C-alpha cells in the first residue's frame, strides 16, 4: 500500500550519530546526512569542515506521518542533543556542529514553534538550537551515508545509553497502549526499565495523603513510606522536579533504604499540575545518572 511521506531536517552535531539515531525511530522510512543552509553549492566534507561555508551537518528525515508525528520527531530530537550547547555537541565543536531544525513546509512552522516554546519552558532559558526554513541541502558523500552501519565501531557523539532509551521508550509506549490501570502500567514500566537498563532498584512511590507509599518495583526490599519533602523522593515530590543525586551520601536528609545505593534519580509524575507519584531509580555506583537519564525518564513518565 502506498503512503505519503514528509521530510524534516535535523542538525544535531556529527551527522553520523544523528542519522543512526533516527534510523531507529519507528515511522522513519529513510535518512540522508548532508550539509544544510550554507553559502556554497554542493560543498565537500573537507570544505564544510573548515567552518567557512556556513553549512551545518544535517540529516534529512523522511517519515510516514500516519506512524510518527512531527511533534514526536522533534521531541526525540531534543532528547538526543544538548539544546543549550552553542556550536558544539559532545566533543565536536564548530559552527558545522550547531543544532537546528529546518523545515520545507511553512504550514508546519506553528507546530515547530510550539515545540520550541515547550523546550524553552522546560529548560528555563532559550535554547541554542535554531529554527529556520531550509534554504539548501546537499547530500554528503557516499562514505558518510549509513556510516555507523558500515562502521559499527565508528565514532559517535551520542552515548549508547541514548539509543537504549530510544528503544525502551518506543517499546513501552506500545506495551502500555490500551491498559487503563495505573498500577499495572507502573509494574510493566518498572520491569522494562530494570530489564533494559540494569539499574539496581527501579520502582514507584504513589502519593497517598501526606506520604509517598511504595508501589510496583524491581529490586531488593525498600522503604514502605516516605514523608513529604523527605529524602530524594520526598524532595522531588515537594519541588515537582527531577532530582539527580550523584552521591547519595552527600544529599542532606538522604533516606537509606539500602546501603548498596550510591546514586539516585527521582522523576515526578505530574497530572493536572499535581504530583501523583514518583519514579525512583538507584544505582550501586556513584555518578550513574545525568541529564540524558533525566530527559528520557521524564518522557517515559509522560507515558504514564
């Protein structure tokens, strides 16, 4: 059966990793790395590398809008980049590595602007990512097409964790579809996160009155109840924000449910402006969690 495809263009640092990321997105039917919005026609990689042509390393993403929305693609893109980094992603620096979203259909601009406003609200400041109409796009040389498929051990500025989260997020969405019971949804989510990410403890605490009460989890026995504003979980509840703790021993008022826990991340689940539960994840190593974990786990909690 024939279907309509649409295109959107993403600049997210080195195009090898960006292309590989979008190849894993359900509903994407084709990708092509290239050079966008520069002042030189049909440039070579070596010319773009000098940062004198004005091009950004960019990936053309062709997708089936019946399977994946433009909003979803943009949100996944934002989850894969550092939107506050100017002319830099990972260890790569230069104007060719700036981040941007480039569109060819002006009717889509309002959708993109809304996603940018949502990103700015989440960040609390304006992102460095640019939003512009596509002025030009020149496909990169053949050696750059499907680079990480041809070179599985090749350089990629995106961490392997980002690719695991992408698959986890999409699989969870399919798994949870149609299930109305929240406890069942939490149980499935905790099990899939634990299985895929191999964290020490993964589970939920539900808001009941002035306490967080233990919900579905994977891992060793845990605290039954946590007070409002107490420990990492209570703090995330009170402040309605994700709390990342590199070393739990240095967190004031930390509640030691297990002596093996060394670092922790807690993400609130917010409905109608109120926290209804928190997702709590612990690791036996310090410094396990970072902004990548925060962004993707917040998206996962959004599914709930």
